[in-house]
C-alpha cells in the first residue's frame, strides 16, 4: 500500500511489453535484446526482465557484473552480457552463472582466452569494436590487429561483434553513417559471427543498421527514440506525488529557498511531497509543471530536497486539498517534456528516480485480456 505522503511511480508493464513488440516489428528480421542496466533505467530490474522475457526477449545487457548476477536469479534461461566486461577474479563465478563478457580490449580478450585454455573449453564473448564513440571497445588499430591475428580468438566463440552509435538520435548527423561504414569495413576482415550495432534510435535509421541483433534501452521505457518526431513508443512511467498543504498567499510574499519567486497577487500555493532527493531535479524550479485534474499548474520557487511548490491559484477550491495527487509525468506532461524543461534527457530523469518513490507495477488491461 503506497504511503499517503510519498511520491508514486506507476509502471505500466503492458506498455513496456508493447514497446518491445513495436521494436521487434521495426527491427525485423533482427532479434531484439534489451538493455536493463541501472535497475532497468530506474524502472525496476526484476519486473522489467520478467515481462520482457515473457514477451520473447532472450538477450539482456547489464553494465556491471553484479547486475548480471542479480538478473540471473530472475531469468535462469536468458543470455546475459556485461557491457563493462569482466575481471579475472570474477571469471569462475561468471562462467558458473553463464554470464558472458563484452570484451573491450585486447588485454581482456587475452585474459578470457587464457581462462578458456585452463578450462579446456570454448568460452562465449561479445566483442566490442569502437567505431567512433571513443568510450569502450577495441580501438580501430586493435581491431586491425585482431583481424590480422585470428589466433587471438582461439578458444573464444564470438556471440556477436558489436559497436555503439554516438549520434543515432540526430537524423542529420553524418557521424552515424561514418560509423556504419567503419563497422562494415572491419567486419569484412573478421571471422563471421552475428553482428549488433543499433541502439534504440539506431533501430529507426533503416535496414542497414539492424544486422542480427539490436540493443534498445531507452525506447523500451517510453523515451522518444526519434526526436523531434512524434514518439512512436508508449509511455511506461507515470509519476505522481501528494499535496501536503495548501495555503493562501498575497503580494509581496515569496516562495521557497532564495526567495526566487515573488507572489504577484493574492492566490494559493500547494506544497507537494516531491523533491530533488526523489529525482525531481532542482533545475525544474520556476519552470516545471504538474497536472491536477485537467489543469496544468506551474512550479514556483526552488525545488528543495523533499518538497516542491505549485501555483494553484487558478484552480477551483474543491480541486486542491491535502492528499490529492499531482501528476508530474504523464500524458499531458511527458517524460521527454519534463526532461527538456530540466535541461537534460529522459534517461537522467528515469535513472534518477529515487528509492523513496514507491514503484507500483500494473497492467492497463487485465491479464486475461492480454492472452
């Protein structure tokens, strides 16, 4: 039972499943894996993983080994890969749990190969080839070394060659095409294996980017993968928080820390149980919005650690009272809109939703209706 004074995130698992199906349709004939790092982008690892597996997803990507171990307890049969790779002390536990590293350096490949030799068995690995992100992955010279020295792959079964797009959400950016061409060029020199390139936005860049496996993350959780076009995905998260107090105010009163909002005329202010400790960013002070009933109302004053204040002067008296809920992410003020007002992206908003926010998982239709 949600606390009457705590914010609540309603997680629509059916919308999540629908987003997976939308991406599967868009990515055909490629298979669709899922990025579930950072507690499934803040939405909740276990319930997200279960519904995605039920929907047909079989390959999952985490950032850290510990995330992968947790996921294995939820999904005994899934393919689980660790994007940050593994260190030798974790090799035995990873192999026992059937967790696959993403290899990012030749040194990591050598260590994994030595482990395979000691065990006398072939070991699986995804191998990341950097094509211009300059973050993780084998740099182009390392890719050339690997192509010239195929014995470096002895004892390794390549689950997939993968790379990662830097600018796929910008349809006009030339770097995306350049990365595709760089990836295609190095693949021609390497042994045949499945190939994975497209992230959420990459799936919408056309057939050339799909290859064998795509790795969406943000789009699964309702973030728009095709800005500035309309969002093709369903919203997954609705964020609400209760009003704690309503008070009358008049000029020249001020609201909140720093007195950054000056009351222009007589009105009312509602104080809501949501703050930057919950992930409602301080940058939303004097520019965020909430929805009460059918009315959008502005945030006034600074966002504080636990509280935010709204100007509710224009609302009917009966519409605003302690205990009534304010919607901060929803159909009339989307995750992407809130992120834009905060000067960030939907990824940061979702992954920043705090532990005090009670996550309530639900289906928009009864389970029977979905079968």
